[in-house]
């Protein structure tokens, strides 16, 4: 018997373009662009592009850990306070670490079933808004929030800027 051809589910996730926000002020931080492209049925939007900061990754990992039970959640790059070298080097190392973290997370079926992950990757909702949405206290369902963001084209605006 011939096996039906099932296209390989592929999810590409990239952490790119670190930018310092509020530069020079006491509350400056770096955020990163998360670009996701997939043909997986697990995702609502096939392509998305959002910006997140390290603190939000830390929150995400904690939530995934809570819900995953015994499934090990990948590690995040460390919060090194004693970093030797330039800030750029540190940011680049962190960017690589965040990308490896997400690459492992999106390959894990258990973690993929967590709607917080989807809102983190495919909506621009803040952490409290994600919580509200997941708990059904938000104005939109999880799917609506993602579709709304996808339709608003914010997800694409950032891709366009990089072209000449």
C-alpha cells in the first residue's frame, strides 16, 4: 500500500533585529523581533512578526513550565550581570539563546498546546493582556486576538522596513 504524502510540518522561528528602547534612560531595555513562518496546523497565523523583550521570555518560560508538568522546558540564555565584553556582544549572545529557546519550544507538542505561547508569538498583547485572554477575561478569544493582529498588518509592517 502506498502511503499518502503528508507535507512536512515546518516552523521557522527567528529572533532578529535587537533594538534598544528608551535609550539613555533608566528604564531602557532591548527588544527583539520574533519572525515566525509555518505551515503547521498548530498555528492560527502562518506568518507573524512581533517584538518582545527578555523579561517577557522569562515570563513565558515560567508559564510553560507551570503547564507542562514533567515536560522539561528549554533553558533561556542567562541573565549575566558580570558580562565581560561589549554590550553588542552580550545582546547578540542573548539573541542566539532566545532563538534556540524558541526553536526548541515550537518543536514540542506539549508546549505548543499552550495558548500563552501563541499569543506571545503571534499577537502584540502585553503579558497581563495575554493572561486575561487565556483566562477568558479579555475582550477577545485567543484566536481572535491572533487573527486581529495578523489582519492589522502590524505583523508585516516590520518586515517591509528592512527592504530598500
